């Protein structure tokens, strides 16, 4: 296989990561808009569109296998290809988390909100920024940017902890709010997992660029 074709295939894999990242970001955005507007129709659209994310992941995984089989990449190229496979899996799971939020919105229907939605949208904003920055860091193989993504995970964890504590207090104060409070906890949990998976992508960036696979420890950065 000519070198030019091989390099084009590597570039196409990175383009697929960008495409998948954009699809997932849009799914998270729409699921949160559905929550804020209590729009079950938009939420259903997110659920229905998840198959496209799954299909792109499946197609890309097959491309990864074909490239490894046909070209037998080594060293940094092999790390890049293997990292694409891992990143696509994380992105597919993020899509599942966005779908999960959408399904919660559908479950909530006309259920009254037990508290104003303040921290959850902030949490979603942080998670989406981490996702976009992690994808960009990978495409540019920017190790410093990858570590900055990992450093932001504590912000999301702190928001999740605050949301959890607040909703527990709401439930203790009024047991009739247990079900709607639990739904909001599920939303926050899905957002926390999206941020975790963005951190996974950042770790894979460091691995593909350097050969080291760190556990992002913000205290050491």
C-alpha cells in the first residue's frame, strides 16, 4: 500500500473522531435543551439519533482493524490507531449518556421541578467543553492541552457532589419529591460520566503522543 494512501487513512481516522465528537456534543446539547424546556419531542429525537453514533463507531472500529491488518503500523502510528479505537468507544458511551438524559426527560413529562436548574446546566457546560477540548487535543496531539482537560474533571465532580447533597436534602425535607429528585440525580450522574470519558480521551492523547498512559492526577500537573 503506497505511503500516501496509508497517511490518508490515518488522517481519515482522525477526521472520524472529530465527526463523532461533534455528533456526541450535539446530542448532549439537545438532551440538555430538552430538559430545560421540558421538550419530550426533542428528547425523543436524541434517542432516535443515537443509532447514528453507534453506526459510526462500528464503521470506524472496522476501519481500525483493516488498517492494522493491511498496514501493520508500528510505534507512534500504532499507538494512534489503537487510541482511535478506544476514543471511539468512549464517544459511543458518551452518546449513551446523552440518550440516557433524553430518556429521563421523557420519563419526567409534566413532573414538577423540585429545585431550579442552576448547577446541572453549568455541569453540562463544563462537560461539553472538556469533550471538545479533549478531541482537539487528540487531533493536534497536544499533551499539555490533554492534561488541562484532565485537570477540569474535579470541577465537574465538585458540582456533582453539590447537586447530590442538595437533592438529598430536598428528599429528606419532603419525601414526595423522591422520584423527581432521583431523576435529576440521574441526569447529573450521566453528565459526570461524560466528563470522566473526556478525561479518558485526554489520557489516550498522552499515550498516543508519548507512549505513557497516565491516570490524570491534577495535583501533579
